C-alpha cells in the first residue's frame, strides 16, 4: 500500500464521519471536520511509520496533502 492510500484510509477510520471518503485536497478542519479525533490519527501514523513529528509541524497542516508531504519529509530522515 502506498503512503497516500495509507493516510486516506487512516483518516477515514479515525477522523471522517460515517460514509465520508477523504481526498488529498480536503481541508482537515473545514472539510473533514476534524476535532480531537485528529490526535488519535496522528498517534497512529507516528506509531505505524515509526516516526516522531514535532507538534509545531502538525499545527501548520491544513490539508490532507499537507499531511502526506509532512510525513514524506520525516520518512526520508
């Protein structure tokens, strides 16, 4: 499974309301209506990919694509 698919599936499970399918263009708060459930999503990503991304980096993420780019940055380290 590629990274994009992995992220979209985790978002669908942890963040999206039932039946909602996220896309890379979706805004995390406005379109997906993410609230505190985003914390579980972030924890699962970091656990599954064995990475740690500083909170300050997560705070500037606005879209699903931003998440993917941020994770790619840390996977390469």
